[in-house]
């Protein structure tokens, strides 16, 4: 078994093993030696039910027609650029 392993060792295998060892060191070791600690922020208290006036107003999304108008403007700009490039 050992003779089989020694016989099949190539430079490429050694290079791949070295790269694996090198990358594992850069990935695993910082997890244990890192001095940075994360402390999550304190949890927010639930709002009191009597304070309905303090609720934020809901924001309405733009209508689909607004998006159609923007798409048409973009198509007009592209066609203008294509025409001006063709005439040059």
C-alpha cells in the first residue's frame, strides 16, 4: 500500500496538496484567532397598542403606468441613438 502511494506521487499532486493546505489555513485559522467580536443590538420593545397615532403612514407604490411611461422614454432614447449613429 505504501509503495503504491509513493509510486503515484507526482509534482502536480504535491502542488495541489500544498494549495489545499494553504487555503485551508487562510479559511479556518482566522475563525479561531479573530479578535473581532460581534454583539447584536438590543431588541426593540413592542409598540404599545394605545399609540396608533404614531404609526408610520403606508407608502403607496407607483402605478404600473408610471413604469410604462419610463420604458417608452427609454425606447425612444435608444431609437434616437441608433438613428444618429447610422447617419454618422
